[in-house]
């Protein structure tokens, strides 16, 4: 896979992961707003799909950096 394409894919996945995680955390925060014992929004299971997407983007970025 050519380097520019791999770079573009990794940046796109990273941006999608960060934006999606932000929206998901906002939804979690709004759903637990009235509770006094709110759980940690970073450890919520709904965030893990975004963490995986960000992780894949970072791995692709590292692979691209190795081959340039």
C-alpha cells in the first residue's frame, strides 16, 4: 500500500475515532447528569469501540513511519 494512502487512512480513522469518542462521552455525561455517583466516562464500555479505532489508526501510522 503506498505511503500517502496509508497516511490518509490513518489520519481519517484517527479523526473519526476522536470525534466519535467525544460525542459518545457527551451522551454518557448527559445520561448520568442527575446522578450523584456518576461513573467514569473514560471506562464506559461504549467508548471501547472508539479506543479500538484510534488504536488501529496509531498502528497504521507507526507502520507507515517504519516504511518511509
